[in-house]
C-alpha cells in the first residue's frame, strides 16, 4: 500500500523539492481495472475544490501511474472523462497535472477520485494532493476545441463543447439574447442577424468537422481490419455462429456491457446463455488457454479453440 499522508498531517515542503508539469492523457475504466488487478502498491483519495491543476507532492523510487476520475454528485463518473498521467521517480518533488484544458473540468467546485498505482516493488510516499491555480484564456479555448468523443452507443448523449467547464451552447444562447436586446434598443437587427447566423454556422462547422474526422478514421479502420470502433468483430462473430449452427454462447469479459448487448442483437436468434458449451473471450484481463484447458472468470474446463477473430476475440467450445 502506498503511504498516503493527508494534508492535516503533512511535513512542510522543502524549497529543494523539484516541481514540474506532466500533461494528462485520456484513459478508460477498463485500463484502470486491468492495472489495479496487476497488484503492487496502490492508494486512492477523494478530494474536492476549485483549481486549474492537480498538484501532487510525493517521493518514489519508481514511476507512479495516476488516474484522475471526475465525480458526479452521486459519486458516479463519466468514463469518457478519465485522465491518466505518469509521475516519474524522484526523491522528493511536486508534479502539477493541468485539468482546466480537459473535458470534465468545471469552474465551480469539483469532486475527484485519484488512484495511485506504483510500478515495480516499491512503496512510494504521497505527501500531499491539492487543487490550485486559475485557468488562462488559452485553457478555455483549448477546452472548446477538444474533439468530441464519439462511440457507436453515444450519439444520443454527446458531451458537447465546453468553455471553462460551461456549455458552449448555453453561453452562445445567452450571448445571443444579450446582443438581441442591444440590437433592438439601437435598431440594428440587420447587424444582429449577421452575427447570429455567423455564430450558428461556426458552431455547425465545428461539429461537422468532428463528424467527418470520426467517420473517416473508422471507415478506414473498417476497410483495413473489418472492425468498427467498440463493435469490433461483433457482426463477423454473429455470422460465424449462424453459419456453424451455434445456438447458445456466453461471454467472458472484463469490459463494459456494450459488446455483450450488441452481440444479442447481431447474433439473433442465437442467444447468450450461461452454462452453454460455447464461450467468447473478449477483453478479459486474466485468462489463459494452455494444455487444452480454458481458464477465464469462473470457467476452468477443457476446451477447443474454434476461431480467432480480427479484433482478438476468441471462440471456444467447452468439452462437457
């Protein structure tokens, strides 16, 4: 367990501690879960407050994998807003992780859950975790120009573009109302109309470019690998099952529920069913197939590998 010292029990920071910035990158819950299952020293802490960056004062002889989760009021988290950063090994120092340029950050008080996972056989010391600093104008613009995150299951709940954590659509609407009032008072509706239409065209162009980027990237992926984003080889697997008269199957996975739900639709009338002789292994963190035995989740049974699909999913037939 990483030794985590809360702020109320801190020793005073020395002026000799190194201080530098580490830029975070997007991460997923699956990656965090897999990393946590690998063992090693780990700790977590929940903090709340305002600040443009996360400051971590620590000492470690090896690097520390750090995951930042933005919490909602009910302690749930949006899996598309998870951040990852690597704190390098150092005797003692402070690393600042910028947050205001990322999708989940807001100007008001925000709750976070921070996970620290050490690499190697070490026992790091996390002395302090605080929120500090104010965002710059450039940070707000960077947040607005973040690319929208599309997934096959997210078209009905897109995050939308944000500016300092506020909805850009809401800000533009308020600005439009203010400009309309000014235009009415000064009798310049023509000027207002031009400004409003320009803003609408700009917003639509911003989204259209994102949609074209996403379509182009995944259309190319489909041509090269015959897979599509999170759907992977679901439709290829479904066709294989129908062609080979497989009536029931189950899935061994540590991923989210998207793929199992999709398979229910794609493979119909083939059904997902516990206890069946066919097992799909997909995104499982700890599993093995050796000497004719499949071990995955609660399954430990003799099996034959029937097919390996393009996205890495493997189909096994259990020997009952």
